[in-house]
C-alpha cells in the first residue's frame, strides 16, 4: 500500500514510510477511540449502523444486526469494542420502576396486531423487553403490550419500546376494586358481566386473562383491599366503598344479572355458595336469579361487586311489648292452588283461605311476639298490631299523631227534634291469636277504626236518638250506653276484635232545653240543701243533748253510787228490821191476844155510840140542814175550849147598826169551810191549817 502511494506521489518507499509514521500514530488513536465504547453501570448504549448492511424491510423502524439503521440490540454496562466508523453510539439511562409503580410497555416496532385485538400478543424470550432482537424474531407485535414491568431496573431500548410508569393499584380497607377489561372476547348475549376467567391472578396476569378466554367489559371478579400490579391499559379499576350494614339494619340485595325471575315470583330463590353475595361468579354458577333476593345481609362489612348487586339498607323489625307482628309472606306455595275454595264457601272460609301456615303465600297464622327480627321485607311484609287496649275518642280535638283515633263529637237528632252532641269513648282490643284474622278482614287498625268502628258508632247513636226524646235520652244515659255497647260488641266480633267498653262521656242538649233542666236540678239541689240543713240542726240538738248528758255524767255516776249505797243500807235495815220484827212479833202476839179482846169490847161500845150519834146527826140534818148542824158542832167545840177562834191580835172595824159584824164572822166561817180548812183541837189551844 505504501509503495503504491509513493509511486503516485513520486516518493521513495522508505521516504514515504518515514513521513507517514506520525500520521499512523494519530490514526491509531482515532481508530481506538471509535472502536471502544464504555457504558456506565445504570446506562445502556443504543447502536446505529451507518453502512455496510442490508436495508430494513418496509414498515420497520428498528434494524436487526445485519441491517442498516438503529439496532434492536443494545449494549449493557461495561467496555465494548466496535468496528470504527460503522456504528454511532448513543447512551440512555436504564428504565427504573419504583416499588409502588408498574411499567406499561408499548412496542414501537414489530408485526401488526391481529384484527379485532387491541393488545399485542405475548412474544417469548425477550426477557421483559430487554432483548429487542428476540422480541422481533419471535413475532413480537407493535402496539400496547399485555405484559408489564414490575418494580426493578431494566435495559430497554427506547427506540423499540416506550415505557410509561404508573402507580400500582392500591385498594384501601373497606373498599373494593371494580374492574373493566378493555380487551377480550365479547360478553355473551343477555349477560351484564363478563364470565370469570381463571389464572389472571387478580388481573395482574393480562396474558393469562386473555388466554383463558377473558371477556371484554365489566368483570364479575373484584379486587379486595391490597396492592396490585395491573396493566391499567388493559384493565381500568374503579375503587368503590365496601358494603357496610350497620347494627339494627339489614341489607336487602337485588341482583342485576342472572337467570330471569319466573313471572309468578316476586323474590328470587335462595342460592348456596355465594358467600353473602361476595362470590358473584359462584352466584351465577349456582343458578342465581336476577331481581330481589330472598337472602339478605346482616350487620357487618361485605366486599360485594356493585356492578352485580345493589344493596339497600333497611330497618330491622322491632316488635315492642304490647304488640305483635302479623307477617304477610310474598313467597311460598299458592294457597288457592293447594287449598281451593268450594262453590259454597262463605266469607269466613274466604278469610281463612288467606290465613295460612308456614310455607304458603299469604297471611301467616303464627305471629311474631316482642323482640328484634332480621327480616327481608321484600319477601315478608310485617304489620304491627297493638294487643293492648286501644281508645277511640269522639271528643272534638284532633292531633296529627293520633289521627284517626280522635273524631268530632257525634251530632244526632232526638225523636222530639232536638239536636244533641254526644262525646263517646270506645275501647277495643285485638288478641294476638286473632290478629292475623283481623288483618285478613280489614287490613290494619287504621282501616278498622276509619271504615268499621267510626261508622258503626255514628249509626248506632243516631238510631237510638231518633227513637228517644232528648230529655229522656240524657236521663237514660246508662241504658243508651249499654245498648250501644251490645251492638258494637256484636258487630266487632265479625272482625275478630274484642270490644272492651263503650262509654258516653258527655251529652250536650240545646241551650233552651239545658236551661229547663238546669232550673230543675237547681231546685232539687236547693231542696236537698234544705234537707241537709234540717238534718244538721237535728244533729246539733242531738249533739247538745249528748254534751249535756256528758256534763252530768259525773253527777249521774255519783247518784248511781249513792243509790247502790242506799240500796245496800236498805237491805241491811230490812234484814235487821226483819230480825227485830220476828222477835217483837213473838213478844207481841201474846199481848195482842189480850188487847184484841179488850179492843173488841171497846169497839163494840164505840160502834154502838157512833151509830147512835150518827142516827141523831142525820135526824138533825134532816131537820135544820147540814150548815146549821155544822155550825152547832163548831160552836160546841169552841165552847168546850177545844177550838180557839179569838185572834191574838184583834183588828176591829166599824159596824152598821144592823149587826154587820156578825155577818163578817159568818162570812169568815163560811170561807174557812169552803177552803177545805179543818179546825182541829190543839193542846196549845192554837188551830193549825192542814191540807186535806
């Protein structure tokens, strides 16, 4: 080569070699500089082949090793020798995916994606996109890649692959992740959610999802709380709240997908294996039906797919003391088919048809007593019926919280044409065992009051008033009340309701009739007042008498004691006297015998003298009169000195010449005789006045 150059320029070969030595040394340095490539520890080197190679096929942007252009292969960290001037080297940092990130890869070159597909199929052997030639040689396709880059450091050719780093999917506690697939097979007609695809590892393995027949659209599986490395270009994740059923609540569930609900059913049948609706795929696999579900959620936290199930919280059933719950079942066997009515069935039989045993649709015979019940109110409708006394007033004052248990007073017209207003109170009670039958007849307590009891009371008192005069209606209040009560009891029995009592609280007559009645009552009250005053005076007199007797009680007690003492003394004297009398009797009986003989003789003598004197006296009276005879006898006594007629003090008076003094004496004597005075002889000669 030097000889050729020397010949061309006219130099000797030796001379030329001497001249070329410095140039050769400099050229060697340039050659070495362009042949050696040093790549740092966190770098890659991208090669571009400038010439001496084949042209790339049409549509390609990255060249293989024997092709001119940006090479698919790269140089990793270290010292590399290259053919000088053949390659151009460009260094880039490695791709770093942080622990809380994932790398989404899009290929800039490769085969075209199959029609109908969005993502490129998986090519083998490219070592997570770090071996570009292997990716292209093994049929790697252009476009978004299914595979993702987990956290780490990657030698990726930026001319062949575009890497986008996105945060990993993090599902907090009490949250769920709802997934929608952007690619996959179409969902079967009539279905709302894609069927479950096995092996996708919580959607972290997009390749497995597609290879196992994963379907495009809302997915039936969900993501539970945790962290997931998901290709967000293949799967979009919507974070929703988990279902939390509070205490004293139930969760009523409605399925948005599943088998169609039979036309005759209102609530879907029970399906086992869905784990409280947290396994939607298990629900569908078991034949779950679309629509309201019989099963419900009790208080707790549930991870339910909101695309599949709608959960609505509802109050638990609380039955207080003094109440029962009559349950109307919306599910079960049809009683009209199981227990058909005969053509001659009466009303009662019709009612009994709808009061059924457990397992039949209709009003359940068994009621729920006081307590708390977790009840699906879509399947069972509870009706609270009070079993204590219920008071209904026709009193005139309504309150919103008591309507319809208070009505206006009854306005009725009496037989004699007077308008009256009556306030009534009705007390009823529903026995627990009768509550289902009452519900079957009338429905609710409010219906019973509005449509049965109120018209019944109004009609009853109107009929009674139209047959009775106003004043008599008021006077016979008790009888009117009794008649109404008997009528109400009879009628309410048909509705399985017990009437406790019907009371008339007040009867208001017209003003003019009330005035007449008031006057009559006032008069009667005045008479009663006067009678009471009279009785009070009588009692006062009795009290005064009793008080006086009480005041004299010490004297009476003393007198009684004195009487007792006197009685004792009397008895003593009697006993002593009887003793002395017995002795004296014996002594005097002998003396008496002698005296009796003498007395008998003397008596005979005196009797004879008296009889003779009486005979003579009678003859004198007959001859001269009784007055003169008496005067004669007095004078005899005076003359004999046995009667003193001369006073110790002499008071004299004048007398006329006719001897009136004698008249005075005679008058005095006559006065003495007429006054019944006797002049008896006294030993002292002084007469005494004796009554007799």
